[in-house]
C-alpha cells in the first residue's frame, strides 16, 4: 500500500499514464507572481489592489488550489487561510466556518454567502452545496472574512467569491489527467479551453472515487462544468455558467473516544435501541444542476451594470440511522449591480447600487429506513424560501491618502411551510408562514495608504443571519417557529504591506465579533439535529499572514536555479465565549464555544526551479478545543504534515508534462478531521486517515 511509504518513495508508475496537450506553454497564475501591491481583488465590487481594500480578504490562487496539495479537495487549501476552518468528516461531507464556530453546521455550509462571478451559489434558504464544486475547475477563490451584508446580503460569517480557470486570448488547450493513491483513491479528468479575441470557453469533466479510510466511507463524484464569456459588442459581455454534480458518499457516523481509540476504522456501531450506520447503509445521494446567465453592459467608462439570473435543481436522498429522507429543491434568482464612477469630482467616488432576489421551493419527504431502502412514509412537507436584498455602497477618496467606504443594505427573509397529513392519527395538515423582520445592515470602513507598500484600515460592520431552511426545517421534519435570527456587530483593524524590498509580505487583522441570538446545534436521543438560540457570544480574534520570498518575481532572469522560493505562515488566535447562555438550569456563560481551536498555526515552504521541479511542504497545528457547550470534552491537538513533489516541463511548443506525488499525514498522527459537536452519547470522533499518499500525471 502507498500508505507505507513517505512522499519521496511514491512510485508514479502505479498510475494510469496521462499526458497534457497544449498549444501554448503553461505559465503560472498571474496572482502567484504579482507582489502584494499589485494583486487586484473583487471583494466589495471595487476591483482594487488588495493593498487598497479596507477588509480582511484571503486569496487562493491556482497554485494553492491545484498544486500545493495532492488530493483534489477544497479542504486543505482553505485551511491555509487564517480565520478559516474547513472539515471533511467523511469524504465529500464538507463543513466550513469563517471567523466562527461550526456549531451551526453539523454538515454543509451555512451562514456564508458564495458567488461565482456575481452569480449566487448560496440558495434562498442560506445553504451552499460546496461539495458540488470540483477544485480542479477552479482558478481562484477570494474569502471575505466577517459580516459583509452591506453588499452581499444576510450572513455573519463571511463571503466567498469563486472564479474558474483563466483562458488566455488566442490560445487553446486540452488537458487530460489522472491520479491514484491510498484507500482506493482514483480520479481522472479532462479540460478543454479555447480563447479568442472576443470569447473564452472552458469545458471540464472530473471524476473522483475512493473506498475511504473507515468502514462505510466510500465516495464517488462526477463533475461537469461549462463556462463561457462572449464580448458580443464593445459595450456588452455575456457569460454563462453551467454545472452538474453527481455525488454519492457513505456516512460512517461518529464514534465515542473509547471506540475511536480501539478501532478508528470502524463505522458507528449499533446500540441497544438503534442499528449501525453500515446496517442502515447511511449515506448521501446528491445531484445538483446549475445554470446561470450574466449580462454586463458598459454605458461608458463611468457607468456599467451586471445583471445575472440563474436556476438550480437539487435531488437529495439521505438514508440515515433512524429514517430515509428524500427531497427535491428547485431554486431561481437574480442579482443586479450598477456602478457609477466620478473620477473627476473634488472627492473621487465610486457608487454601487443593486438588488438580489432568491427563491427556493423544497419538497421533503421522510420514510422509514429498512437496511438502506425507504419504507413507510412518515412526513410529507413543502417549504418555500424567499430572500430579498437591496444595497448601496459609496467609496470616496479623501485628502491625505484616506479612502472611506460606506454601505447599507436591507434584508428580508421569509419561509412558507406546509405539512400534509400522511396517515390517520398522524399530524394534521398545517400551513405556517414565518416572516423575519427586515433589517438594515450598515458598514463603514476607513483606509489609509502609506506610500506604495503599506496600508491600514478600520471597519465596523453589522451582520444578520436568519435561520437557514435546514435549521427551521431539520432533516427529521417539522418547522421551528421559535428560532430567531442572529444579529452581530464586528469591529476590526488591519495592517498589510511589504518590507525588506518587497521580500516580506504581511497581513494582520485584529477583530471582535459580538453576536446576539447565536444559533447552535442540538441532537435528540436518535441523533437527529435541531437548533436553538444561545444568547450572546463574544468572538475576538487575531489573524496574521506572513510570506517571505527569497526570490522575487522580478528576479526570474537571475542566475538562481529557483524561480520561486517562499516561506509562509498563517496564525489564528481566538477566544470565543458564550455570554448570558442558560441551558435548562445550567449556566454556561463564559464557557468556550466548541469547535474552534484557540490556536491554529499553518506553516509552509513553496519551491519551484527553472528546470521544472517543484515542492510544497505544509505543517498544520491546532491546539485542543472543546467539543460540547459544557466544556467537559476536549479534542486532541492536531499536527498534520503534508508534502508534494512534482516535475513540470514543456516538451516542445505544444506539449507539457506534469507529474507529481503527494503525501498526507506524514507524521502518522491519529486525529479527527471534523468532530460532531454536542453529540449525543459523546460520539464526537470521525477518524482521519493515517499516513497516506497519492501520485498523478496531468
């Protein structure tokens, strides 16, 4: 098995051979080579240099997403950003938190807004199918940390902006790839790209499968995407995004500490009252389709509008320990953003106004689960989710190198729930409407630049997060009429820049997020989820990101053998605690919020040579953290070492070869990547793989 060897002993010959064909030579991502004072971000619709952006923004380029780590998943790349934590409790089951605990998300992505080039990916119910995306089709990710409701709508966690692979004008390429590794890991893919002077088209297909480290943890995923951009006139651009994902993964379930130590490979065993995960064939079957159309019109160099519409469909089935859920979710919506520029006014200003309207229609039925086969119907319910946002933002250049940003949005969330009676003596038909009071969310930020290489900012932003559809309507059925929306205010100061002749880059942010009516997860005796409000929480934190380039991009022509040699570090320090939290007769005020490590430290080395060899080494450390609200259970400290070694070389003007090997958990530590928080029966643990490896061509 590959798991018995370290990274440098991995044998590429164990893989199916693949070749990369290209009409032009492969070049690194532009963001990988630009200095901090040149990198442009799209956050808050300003399209300004990161140095001039008055917000904490984490940036992941194609190198971070598709080269630094071997296994094609978003999790390790996202975990290199300070303030961001991604879990994968079982292959394909993602959970993501930005500046907050994961207690709201037993699975999935909630309280975070996501977009693909202005097209909303988060539905009207506040849920994001992050596992429907394939990292191999992504070229860039921006993570805006903290409340950003003044422009992106409801949410107190943050916002993620996705972009596809860049398609250079006048170039075409065909890329074929394959990978293989431990625990039955296998994948292949093909990417076709063609760029003209007035159009760019990218078509990708990717397949991934694995037997999994634990029992009942196999995964199979197929992703197909078509992205196109067409300049139909000098003033008009039309873009299209089409995606389809077919995903099935098994869910082994959580283990107690004793079970985890005795046999971490085991799935959740049976109890005196409940069958095992394996007996019930617990898992997820998810098919997601998405079609989005974007129209950008530039009236002049001072006025432009981008309007998008989209439709999505989700077919979801979840055989669980106690039931079998089947649901169909249809979504549609749109977003329009108009920008006005006044560059010649006494105070140059950019004004952005817009609106977003989202709607989802959900049909959800629960059945009995008889060994993985749906049985007698238990509930038959429908849920309509609506979310409306209108927003405006002004960014003004002030004297003395100051820039002021002020934004305001109005957010309205509504649910219409219908329950149908399914049998005599059962619950009667009911119709419930829940309107959450519309709120206004302001944000103010002030930034000052100190020359071309240093800036500082302060900001105050407000957040509002209504319960998601999966929180007011949990998987076991029913509808909560008492769960309230979260409200929060974030205070932040930041400093970023470069020193030592641009060799050292730094980005430091100090913040405090104060939440009211914090939403937390609970589990009943059968393990089904439900949610309650937990009073106030205080969430202060410090985030730092440092990078030292021994070789500058401008020095590529130097006699050094390296084209890139970088040492980097991401550090997160937090002290998240409950305030005024009463659980029954027990006062939990001042307890730590579970699921968030007080210290997260990630360090890496990136090296690329002019001859084509490259290497990436990443070390991750998480201090132990609490697993329940009572703070009576602690995780183990996590130490994770990952490495990738590869060779990329142009073989003439039309061919490029890229072969690499990667190792994960090279220290062979026993740990859980994703805990079940506040789990009934103390089943907190989801064992992560021991030392393992993979290799790939393409």
